């Protein structure tokens, strides 16, 4: 199969992955929904809207013509918001050839159905002979695009397709581990955004490192509880797609979810916070989906519940923190399990 790669999406992560692959000498075309954005990026050789300061190779071409981007591509990277995954996949499917590998970089759920994105993929792809691999882990676009050492994980139901994706993406600065646990990698990548909203809210309220550490640790416990209840391997949540991505998203200045949380903690409404960040904040929709999944699977997720009430029921953030602090006493080891 020819090593031509199509990237669907023109946000920061899509651009960073395109830069990484083009720097390896692969043929990379990038699809943008917006014609004007594609034209601006081609003209300035920079994605000034989503990834400013990173100069793009002349070999990288951005276009709004999906058929052109997908023609002859053996690897197709989906880097679109989770809510757009199904619609973009439907648009792409007529142009995909059997044997192509779909690499999903989005982190979230389909809110209406509560489906993971691999489930959406297999619903839509049907009997079409395509492989699906999810790429996740602690990997901010701002750093990957500048060659800062990064480690991620790719998970696929086929060992061969996961190994192929490792080969495509691996560089001296971008290390890729493989995993068979698609479910766990998808859940870890999605659910950590909820906790990042929480650590941001805590910072906005003026709380310190102790509070952040508590939220991250107990957040990981409830992520793992839900993941195990849904059939994931618990070890995945101790890895790059779990604790690794949780650390970077909860603490980094690049994290959109943390930044939105900070604004909410300072007293901004959800809509005001989203306007300030001015990019997709996946954790908002994920909080609603996770709350529903927790109820469906009978899993206790107290941090997720309180963040949901802040986002959707106008609960004052400080009250949410104290609701967590006032919960009945528990045994830590037992509460990690249920």
C-alpha cells in the first residue's frame, strides 16, 4: 500500500499530525471543511487560527476537496470533533478503498447515542473492509508540532493494523506504543477531559496543588471504575491513555478543558468560558455522556456528577467542591473498585 496519508480536519491536532508525517517524508494532504481556512493556510504556510508559529512544509497541501485528499490514501487520520465524527465519516466512506487504515485522533463520545467512536465507525462502515485504530495519549499539538519528545499509544482490534500505525507515526521524537484495548484507550482519552475541567475550576477558585492532586487521583479512580464496568482492561488506565493523558490535560497551559474550567471557577458562565477558549472543549459534552453511562452501568462517579451540576444546573463551583469534601468517609482501596 502506498504511503500516502490523508488528514481529515484542520484544527491544531490535525495540523500537528500532518507536520509530523510530512517531516517523515510521507505524502500528506489535509482536508478542511472551510475553503477559506485551507486557502489561508496554503498562502501563509501557517495555521494561524489553530496552531500559530509553526511554519508548514511546502509539501503539505490543505484543501476543501475531500475526494482529492482521500484519493490513493492508505492511511486516513480523523482529527475532527467527536460530534462531527459520524458526519465526516459518512462523507468520506464513498472515497475509501478496501484495506485502508482509519486512525482516529478524536477523544469523546457521540452524545445522542453514548457510543464510543469505534462503535460509530463500525456502524457506518458496515462490511467495508477497513481497519480502525485509535491514537491517544499525552500529546499537545503545540509540542508535537515542534518536535518535543512525546509518547502515545495506538489501539486496534487487529495487531497488524496497530503495528502499521506505529510504523507510520514513529519518529525519534514521537514514540508510539501499541495496545489491543480499543475500548480502554478510547475511554481514557475521553474521560480525562472531565477531570481537567475540574482541576481548572479548582484553580479558578484559588485552590492549590493539594486540591489538584486530589481531583486527579480520585478522578482516575472513577474513570477506571467506569472503564472496567464497560469491559476495558484496568491496566490501560495506568498507561499513556489513562494517567498519562490525565496528567498533561489537568496541568498544562495548552489544555482547553483546563482553561475553560479556570474561567468557570472565576465566575464565568459555561458559554462565556467557551467563548474565551474559542476552540472545541470536548469535556463539556463528555461530562454529560459519562454521567449517563455511569447511571447505565451502576457506577459511582462523584466528581463527574458535581462537574455536570456546575456545567448544566448552574451549581456554584465552590459548592460543588464542598459537596465532594463532605461525602461519607470511605476506605480508599475499596472505593477504587466501586
